[in-house]
C-alpha cells in the first residue's frame, strides 16, 4: 500500500490508521474528510476557500478523490494544489486483510491453524504477536473502527501470548482454569453456610425448613447468574458501539474482552483472574444485600458464585475439551460467536437469554 512504505513494515506508521467507514462519516461542511492515494485528509477548513466553490468538495466529502483530482474533464490540479492538500493530511486508509476464512467449518473438533505473526503484522499493521501486546495497544495509532475490525478476527498461537515484558507483571495476567474452583469454591460454601445459619438464627426457620429455603435461594442465584452472564457479555464486554475512540478506552476493552476475541484459544486467558472477578462482583454483592435480607442474600450469592464456577470451567472446556452432547452443542455455538458473528450468541452456559432477547446464533 502506497501510504505505508516497505521501510515501516515492522513498526506502525506515524500517521493514524483509519477505515473507509471512518472517512465516510465525515461528509458535511462542518466535518469534511477525503481520501487520495490511501491518505486521509481533513479539508474542513479549506471547504469555504476552494476556488471552484464549496459544493465541488462537498460532493466528494467522505469519498476517494484520487481519480477526480486527476481528471482533465473535471479539472486537472496543479502541483501547488497537491502541496496544499498535503497540509491537511491526518492519517492513512488501511482496510486490513481478513485472515479468517468466511466459509470455515465449526464443529466439536475444531482447531484453528497457527497464525503467521510476521505475515499478519505486515498485512494489517495491527499487533506484532511476537512482542508484548499491552504497550502496543497503549501506543497504537488505529481508529476505533480499525481496532474493532481487527480484534474480532481471531488469531492463534501455539503458546500463550505475552501481555507484558516483565515476568512479575505477566504472572498476574495468566490464570489456570483450576484456580477458579480452588479460590471461589470455599467462598461459595461459606456463603451457603451463612445463609443456612442465618435462616435459623435470624429468620427463625426450623432446622428442617432452613435447608429448603436455602436451596430455593441457591437455585434462584443459579438462574440470576445466567442473566448476569448474558448481560455482562452483551452490554459490558461487547460495548463496541458506545466505546470512545480513545487509546485508554481501547486498552480497557482489550483487557476486558478484546484479547479473548483476538486470541480465543489462549489457554491461560480463558478464565477470569480472581482480582478481576472480585472487582466485577462487588456491585452485585451490594445489590443482593440491598434487595434481600442477609440470610436470603447469602443463599442467592452462593448460587450465583456456584454458577460462575461452572461458567468459567465450562468456558475453558468449550475451547479445549471433548464433552457430552449438550456441551458439544454449546461449544459449536460459542466458537461460532468467535469465528462467525460476535454480535450474536452471548450465552455461554445456556442459550436461554439469547432466546429471550432474540440474539440467538442460528
């Protein structure tokens, strides 16, 4: 591509990278962008000063003017006109090349091919998978549209990618699946026990009735988790349309969920780090105690935590384990979310809320 020279293949262009959709949105007199030879120009300040009238520029606002500027019928421009245009350059146009086969078959034995990181970077100027990723995202020069386009094209490495350079930071980003039941299992049992004891000592239930009430709260917590799982996946992790076009926002999105879509088979980043789950679950703990008396709240929390453990372990299994028939179906369903359509299919343990909110992947 002419806007990115061979000499810069191993480091990002100094100009910001935009997509065609980015440019097409700037098609008015108050915000007028154009493209010439894959370079993006913001000519808003020049619209009123154009010798041929502002209407000629506005007719091509948000479009490619390469051909029309060189068309002698329209008006062949002088070298000075091109020099003037260069002063309004703001970035380069890079559509990126898909590395995912649209006709790829997804089944329970699906295993993606390894990504050639050097070739991928040369084509897309996105992330160099041979280097730590976090600082690349932080110092990135892509627009939000280009970031979302690329991060939702899955790549695959034979070994876990590196987020940070120093080992003492990297260790906090990697989580084995068995850490989840090891840490949260005893905590879940503690909430369950407190619920049972509270129903007897605070609410006055008998020793024979309290287990049934605790079980009811626990099952309600199970159901509530499936809704929270769907809600957070759809409206927090996939907040793409409302994501600010800012480096910090892109970095936060990448850490929360973007990296999982970018490297969906990374074994050490398939379950949630304990610190992150503790932070995300905090508001829901307060909500449970605000809505229910403490004994009931503890039972609901225990049920939700139990389902969270099932969710994270099942999520790992959906990517890496051979399973019974129901989980085979959910594995295909979830991998289609990654490789086919990330805007549908938000349920991981169940399709229930995808049916309810019409976001089922068919």
